C-alpha cells in the first residue's frame, strides 16, 4: 500500500483505514493558503507534489488492506488533502469497491476544497454520495472575505456557502474547519463575527476550530517579522472564540469542537443545547478558572 509521508487526517478519523487516493494538495500546488504547512510541503518535498492516483491503484490498495485486515473495517478516509478533486466516476468506483471488500463499512470520507464541489454537477455529487462517500471535511477557515484574500485561500466565503449548500443538498454531511487568530489582531473581531454568520448560513453538521500556528517558512512568519501581522494572545483567542460561537445561529444540531492540538482550550458540545455551557467555559478560561494548554504543548 502506498503512503507518501507526511500524512494528515482529521482528528475524528484516528481509527479509520487511511487509503491514499491523491497525493498532496491541489490548492497548495496553486500557491493558495499561506497559513498552511501544505503550502510549504508542496515546495520542499518533491514526492508530495500534487497528483491524482489512478483508480485502479487505489483499488489495489483496498484489496491489499482487505487481505491484511479482514472484513471488520468500519471507516475509511481517502487521503490526501482533497481527494474530492477526483472525477465522479473514479470516486464512485473506489467507494463502491471499498463497500464490496469491507462488508462492515459504515462510511467513507474525504477532504474537499470548495472548488472541488463547485466544479461537479449536482448529479455527480449525488452519484458520489450514493456510492457511499458520506462525509466531506472542508476548510472554511474564515467567513471574512478580507481574511480569506489575505491568505490567498483561492475561494471566497460566498463560494464556500454555495459549495456547502450544494453538498448538503446532495445528501453529504459536512464538517467545516475554521482557524482562530487567522485575521491577526487587526481583523480579529470581523473574522469572528463573519465566520459565525457564515456558519449560521451554511448550517454544517460539524465545526472544528483550530488556532493559527506559525510554521517556519510560511508567509505569515515574514509578515510578523515585518510588523504587518500581529498574532493573538491566549486571551484574545478566547475573546475571538467567544464572539464566533456567540454569533452562530442554529436551525439544526451542530457539533462544535475545539479538540485540535493547536487550541488553548479544548471544548466539545452540540449546538444549540450546549452553547451556554461552552460560552460559560470560555468566560471561566478567560478568568483563569479553567487551565489552558501551555504554548509548548500545542501542535498541528
Ligand atoms: S488549507 Fe487545505 S486546501 Fe489549503 S493548502 Fe492546506 S491542505 Fe490544501
């Protein structure tokens, strides 16, 4: 089975069988996402240059995994950063084969860029969903257009709304990532409010908040050195989180988590029921009544 390191997967896919369907990230290859380590990996690790594997090779890996692991696999995550870029017939073939080889399989999930969804027709999206790919992890990062532009995200907040609503209409569950601190001090409030508003429009099934970490060599490091970008303090990150969460209006249940290793305050709950409890914990943390993850314990 092929694995091209380094491998990244969502925290909630820790127990899943990982199958490499694409290598690298197509957005990073186009120079998008200045905050993301993939941007650097694409430039520094030639074997991680973005490419799509032929479906027959991915299917061979599924066969090999089935021979080694038996039929008990319940979850599969298709690597790498945006396997959803594959054409619908390929994704369909891979997913159907996965369900054939693993009779206990309950879900196949992938990372998707908003553009991967927008490029597909509604019929293609439904076809992929019917083949058993049920959950898409999408990086929203921010709902503020200026912040997205600053980091060259390559997609606007409005496009992200369109992509997510088409994916939800096609029957997918979606899990969105947002990044605390992404706008720096200057844009913190706008980032928090606009992200909360966009999440309210999208109504995703899951939201995971990360906190910006500065990877050496990324453009953000240079901005900081030039005094053009100011990182948020722990306190300011908590204020941003409180504001963002406070702005999320729910029309259905949304699982909200900050359990990623980059965060100072790990939280988890289901909105709207747990909103007040989560907000109270953030206030307690701001007053140091709840311990925060120390800086040296944060990671990506
Ligand atoms: S944030 Fe996601 S889409 Fe952007 S470069 Fe990183 S992995 Fe790729």
